C-alpha cells in the first residue's frame, strides 16, 4: 500500500529510534570517538543484528563524517539487490551517532551493501559544523 520511498522512510525512522535507545542503554560505558564501534558492536551483536567492524571519523572545514562498516547484517543476509536495502540499520547508525554528537545528521547514506555483493554494509553519516 505504501510506496517504496514511504517504506524506506518508515524503516529508517524505526532504526533511528533503535539507535537512540541503544545509545541510552549503553550510557554505563564512557562512550568516546575511540570506542564508538566497540560499544555499538556489543549492543547489536548481542541482539543478532550483525557486527560493527569500524566507525571512522573524517573532518573537513564544513562537516564531520562517520564511516561505519557493518558485517553479518540481518537485513540483507542471503538477499540480492541492485541498490542498498538496509534502511533500518542505516537508521540505527544515524540515531546512535546523532545521540553521540548531540545534533541531527545532515545525511546518512548506505554506500555499500552486502545484498549488492559487497563484503560489508557501509554507512556514511554526515554532520554540518
């Protein structure tokens, strides 16, 4: 009934809420730029979502981007697609990083997806300075 774009948006928003909640759940840890991947990996892998391999931060004068690499993604496991399909996981990374950065991301894009034959799913979450 809902079109593809509406469905993607709903899944993304659900993931965003999961990411925010996961961050709040993890506040017992001191979360820093250095351990973002380790803490989120602990939360997601314990629940069977997949494994966070890395979260790498790059900066330019205008923006900060976190590149998140994710394997064993439950969303695209054993699926084939022509474009990225991990909207919920994309939302999880956005919500997690937005809570960490204490601001709304200007974008979050899945740039690689295992369903497209890649080794991992990769998400770029960008914040304006």
